[in-house]
C-alpha cells in the first residue's frame, strides 16, 4: 500500500488468464455475471467496487493475457495527505 495524494493505494496483481476491455467495461462489475460457471456467484468485483465507492474511493482494473491488476483507491486518514 502506498499514499497517493489523498488516497491510500492498494494494488493486487495475479497471473489469471486476463480480461479484455469489453469484459471489463460491460461485465466485470455487474452483479451475478460470472465466468466461473456454477462455481461462482459473480458478486465479488461488484461488491468490492460498490464498497470502495461508498468510502469515497474507486477501483481501477488493468488486464492483459496472463496478468490482472486491480488498484483500490481508498480515502486516506493520514493527515500528511490531507
């Protein structure tokens, strides 16, 4: 985690199969959309983004084949960033 202006930045990266821009834009943050067949509910990314937004932050996603990178921008309580 690092301070970025008035936000704490949490970055999560994995080596998943990657997502194309159309999927990120049209499906990733829609509730009950899943690519996991019957093994997933398709609520995690949506709930995460909505919770982070309720705190005054946001979620960015960068993806390409073999890499998925999520950035959570959370409001900082550090007075040095206010």
